[in-house]
C-alpha cells in the first residue's frame, strides 16, 4: 500500500477536520497580517468540496470486501 493510502486509511475524518481547522487558523493569521478579511469555516469546506471530485480514489477504496 502506498504511503498516501496508508496514512489516510489509518486516520479518520476527525484528523482531516482538525487539519482543516489548523490550516484555517494559520491562514487567518497570515491574512490578518496582510490586512485581509479572515476566511470562514464554510469557505474552507466549500473549497474542500470543490477539490474533492478531482482527487483519485485511494487503492483501498477500490478493494472489495
């Protein structure tokens, strides 16, 4: 199993949500320093949804029971 598959099958949605929240915090710190308005959590999830359809499946998603 490729490293990407291994990591993503080991961790669940809570890890992904925590990563999104951490990135949002860091992005908003940088945006604040640049004089820009903060991004909202809904904007983050909208962008995730936009990119989700373009990502290939992990190998384990194609495996049968």
